[in-house]
C-alpha cells in the first residue's frame, strides 16, 4: 500500500500514535508515533498505550517527545504484511495494549434489520433474501429517526409485538439498553497487515467496518481508530447465545492502523461525521464496496461510552467499537445467499481522518496464534527496563 493511501487525507497533521514491534535490543512492543519523516519509538517516554491515554493531554505529550526513529513509514508498512514479514525488522501491531476491547452492536437501523433477518433465518444464508423482503414489509426501512428508549420507540415495540415479530435485536436497537459485549481479550487484537480470522466452520460471514474509540479509565475519549469487528452471521444467527463463538476468535479483531488522538485537528465531532469506506477484494476477482456513515448512528458515542461504564470500572481503559451501518447483501455465489468471505480476501477499511486498515482473510485456526499475553508483556517491559519510568 502506498503511504498516502495508509495515512489520513491531511497526512501527518494529526497526532497518530500506534504500537510497533521493535526488534532493537531485547526487542518488544513499543508505543510509537507516525511522523512525516518516519516512525518514532516512544517507549522510553511511555511504556504502554494505556499509560499514555491516562494523561490529561496525551497529544501534547506526544508532540513534545523526541523518540527514536526506527525507520520510514514505507519500510515499516511494507514489513507489516504477515505473509512476507521479517521479524528482525519493525512492523505494526494493534495500537492498543492493556485496554479491554468492547463493542456496541445494533447501533444502526440497517444493520438492526439484518440482525433480525439472521435470527429469523436461523443462520441459513439461503433463506435471507425471502426473509429480508418479508421483514422489511413488516417493519419498514426508515427506523433511523427513532431515538432508542423514547416513547415513540416503546410504541413501535408494542406494535411489533402485537404483530408477532419482536426480536432480541430490535430490543437492543430501539430499547433503552444498548448491546455491549467484550469483543476480544486484552492484547489479542491484530494490527494493519496481519491476517484477520474467520472460523473454518463458518459459511456465512462478513467484515464490519467501524470506528473504535480509545477511552481511558475515567471514561474520557482520547481519540479514535478504525476497526474490523469480524462477524460470523451463521453462528450468531443460530442463537444469540453463540455471540462469543461468533465474535471472539483468534485474529477476529483488527484495530488500526493507529489511534488518532484528539487535538486541534481532530475532535469527537469529526468522529460523529466520519464516513468509513470498505473494499473487499477477492483472489477470484470479486470486489465489494461498502460505506458506514457515522451520522446515521442511533446512539451518540458519548451515550455508548456511558453505557459501557454504567456498572463497571476499567482501570486500564477500553477500546469501543461503535457498530456499523454496513450490512452486505451483494450475492457472491448462490443467488439470494448474499456475501461471505473467501480465504485470501483483502479487506481495506478507510476514512478521511483515520487512514486505512488493511488485512487479509484467513482461518482463525491457521492464522498466527496469539501467544504474547499480559505475562509476556510485563516480562518484556521489565527486561527492557521500561517499568522504571516515572508514571504520567
């Protein structure tokens, strides 16, 4: 990928922080910043991304750090592709570390309708087209003006229940409580260039292009990234109780390529207006494009953060997937079956302010196994003398 296709439209105007594997010395994961003249390791200033986000003004801190240059953006980006990666050279990791990875689902009207269809189809893609027509005829397509939890929403709920088509997805889509779940264990998400995984026993699945908030322990949103909340439609469609198996698998969560910190060039209002683009390119020549427009979201990002923190604490902060408007219906094979991934698909998720996250699709069972957990991280930081730094 050309570096201009990787960066935001305003290039390195913003404060773009990420994590890299830096093999220098003992080698290990390092907080880094993307600058016009290269990638700079900031680990001597700040040992973890979670630590950085606890600062009152993390962007100001990063702008004041010199760091150690590890290479050009072109070099690090080229070495991040998993198939040709040289682990003796730096490459990109997921930009978060100690944060819990959370996700909000059914936050857009269109994707809510698709979840109802999955449920009614029982995970059978061949039934989707007929059920889509039936469901849309009953509930309509314009649910975007309904505020979840409002009196209007409760009236709609009563009307749909009377018609016998109420769904657990409609409950979280227009009810007062959002769907919030843990997408991935701490440190298990993958970064740009790495393979992203689908289960080998899934035959109806898709990418979910989303904006991901970086939130600290106090519930302060410090920035945002792009993410792919890989979804196995057949498994979740059989039962919502299978959500864990549908969502949390090896390499099934991609975040990156960096976290753009809030500063004068980028604020929460930019997030609210961000348009996220998706392109899936198959080795068979198949191409699918999609769009996720954040201005169509049913719940404001601040409300979703509040719902995550309602009865819980996150002392190391959390990353929050905000959900997606995109729900693929384009047929790839059998007529009426819609889209599903093929091995080798390239998934590119991009936006004006957040750059581009690119991953290749493989099976979770054969993708690079997750082996670097919390014990490994702290042993590594200790060996590199990075736990002796003064806390922010």
